[in-house]
DNA sequence: ATCTCAGAGTTGAAAATTCAACTAATTGAC
DNA sequence: GTCAATTAGTTGAATTTTCAACTCTGAGAT
């Protein structure tokens, strides 16, 4: 019926062609460079890392500027341990306050302080300018959207494949 | 002559629109997830990190499986310090040997050992399968190429903007 | 020749992240 | 009700990365 498929053992490697390889390398190097420069800009101008900044953004999007630790971890796809450490530092710096969750006694709610809000407002300018200058504005708009589709597909796939990522990644 | 442009102070922030923002977040979360899973796969199957694996790949591409430390750093856009540390660990693990560069007495040449080669051969299967499964094969081919264009543009821009990245990033 | 400056690489301490083990609270099965 | 399994979060040590300071060599000017 259908033409015979080229023989390929299950364990045989399907290598990337030259273009696929080049684009994969562009992804690694480009994202290294990009994350690096954005992190540096935030640190120099406002003394926060990108991870810390992103946590502030997540908090700012809720009505009461509060999130459970696990929600932060999940939305950023960071390990719970990492979030604990990062939030601890931010609490020490006065950007976040932590208190026990009302309903679930196991839970902890992280709430952005006024100082955290002020920092976010200031840092947002720096960050958005950087994201534009180094990423959004230098890409063809259609290409940028294509990139978004690809990265969404990556997340969807990996998250779906691993219903309980926690076990695998210590989250 | 030309219609007056909408007024915008130099320091006013041009925010991202909803779609741009969503795609930016997809990039951050997706690349976190992707790098994470690939790193984990390599570690579990072969006991090397992605950074170490990438160094082996770079070395394998030269005729004599040798590169100067600075060349490794530049091609991966890692700091020189980071490369020193990583190569030191790999040397301890017997994957790389270091010796003084012949021409330039300041230089150091990193050479992949046979053990390093064997590891690379084995790990390449794992890695390529992962890159396909989690990235290349799940993306529309045109979107994947668009992503490559974007990330190449990012690198080109950042590298060009900073002739001596060394100063800025301690390389 | 010498002097300064730039380049290559290393070092060790500080900061961030991962890893494995842990406590405490909730859920669900019986 | 009770006990096992799950979920939330933390902890501290190990690993990795960054940061700043440092040595040593090479290059260019005078």
C-alpha cells in the first residue's frame, strides 16, 4: 500500500541536519546571551535578579499581591526549593513578606511589600526596554510570533508529559 | 512634511502588548523547561551536564580535538572563569587534558581525551533524541526556522554591540 | 630597552541552584 | 476513626556560576 519506509532501528539516531543544528545552537547561545544581559541590566540598575523580578511580576498580577509558594514555583517552572531560597532572600531584602496560609496550615503565602511594589515599578522600565532592545524589536514580528508558538509548544508538551513534575524535578 | 509622530518622551516606556508579553513569557518558561530536561537527561544517562557536553561537541569539531580556553568561552558565550572551572572538573573526570599552548605562553589548550570522545559518542544519541523530542520535532518546521532567525539576530546584535564583552562580563 | 596597556587564564570567595532528606498537614481508603 | 499516601514547604550540604582580584605573557609606543 504505502511505500516502504526507510529502515530505521528504534535505537538509531536521527541526526539533525545542518540547518536544524545551526538553529539549535543559535537558540542555546542566543538565550544564554539574552538572559545574561537582561539579568545584568536589572542587577546593575536595581539590584534584583531576573528571577526575583519575575516573582514580583507574578505577585503584582494578583488582586492582593499574594501567591502561594507552590503557585510561584509552578508558574515559573522553578523548583520549590529554589523558590523557597529566592523568596527568603527577597524577604530579607524587604521586598516580600511571608505568612501562613489561612485555609491550609501547610501553606505559605508570599505577599509583595510596598517596597517590592516600588522596586517593580522602577525596574519594569529597565526590563521592558531591555526585552525590546535585545529581543522583541530586533525580530521580524512574524518570526517573533513563530518563536512564541514554538516555545509554547515546548512548555505544553513538557508539562503535559509530566503530570507530577514535582517527583522528577524536586518541586 | 511628514505627519507628526505621537509624542513620546525619551524615557517613556513602550510596554509590550498582550501577545508580545505572552510570547516573552513563553520564551522564559519554555527555555527553562527545555534546558532543564535536556540537562537532566544527559546527567542521568551519562553523568555530564549540558555545558560539559557542549564543550565536548566544540572540541570534536576541530581536527585535533583541541581548542584554546578562550575559543571555548567565546563560542559558548560563557565567561572565561566559568570555562576554567568547568574544564577543571572535566579534566578531573578524565574527559579533557590541558597543556600549555605552543605559540603563546599565556595560552592553554584543552584537548578531548579518548574517554571524552567515547562519552560524547554515547551521549550524542541521548542528546539529539531529546532535542528532537522536546523541541525540533514538536515545532512547525517554518516556525523552527523563524525561531532560529530570531535567536541569531539576538546573538549578532549583542555580540556586535559589545566588541569587548570581556570587560562587561568578566571573560 | 623599557614602560604601559591589553589579552589569556586562574583563583578563591560569594552568590545562586540543585539535590536529598526532612517535618507537618491534608486526603482518601478502608 | 486510623493509617498510608500525597502535598506544601523548608533545610542544609553539595554543586555550579559569578565576581573581583590576581599573575603572567605579548604588543605597541617611545
